[in-house]
């Protein structure tokens, strides 16, 4: 009888531990804070509305880190192309003015995070990442330009 009770307790304990391990932590709402910088992250994340607001301000440069083919199929007006996959990305980035604020985007938000993580150690301190990338920007009704 005691072995049975002990087995049940052990099994119950394992189930509780598994439930806790599988539980996802609560994520903060982006609606309250359109521009956020997590601890240890060298850039801010903004939604499309925040991106558009920043884009109208002076001293801000839109940095498109997609491929040249993606860029020529349509891009944010005034954007500068700097393909993060290009072998000369670091060399070309080093020529940029580090005192400016760069609004960085790619197609969906993955490459722009990579680009920000490469630019920050190179001395860029004003980096803003567009969450959802160019797809989110166009989905919000913004019109791209073509060269």
C-alpha cells in the first residue's frame, strides 16, 4: 500500500513539473508601448504606426536590408538599400553616418534583427527595427515605390 501511494505522489509531481515546463510566459502587450528596447537588445522595435511616425522626422534614414531584387520590386520611399546577405555588408555599413537614426526593415522582420545585431557592435547606437517588416508595412496600406 505505501508503495502505491508513493508512486502516485511521484507521478503527480512529474505531471506538475511537466506542466510548468511547458507553460509559456506571458508576453507584454505591444499596444501600450509601440517602441520597446528589451534589456541587452541594441535596438528598439516598433510597429508600422511607430515606424511611419519616425520616418517623417528629420535625421532618420530608412535602411532596407533585403536583396536588390526585393528592393527593386518595391520599397519604402526614400529607403537606402544595404543587403544584409551581401558579402560587403560590414564594409558598406561602416561608411554610414553613425550619428543618424536608422529605421531598419527587411521583408518580414528576421533579417532586420540580424542587421541590427551586426550594426550595433560597429558603433550604431540609434537603431529601430520594423516589426513584421515590409510585408506588415504594405499590409497596413502603405504604398511602395519602384525604381
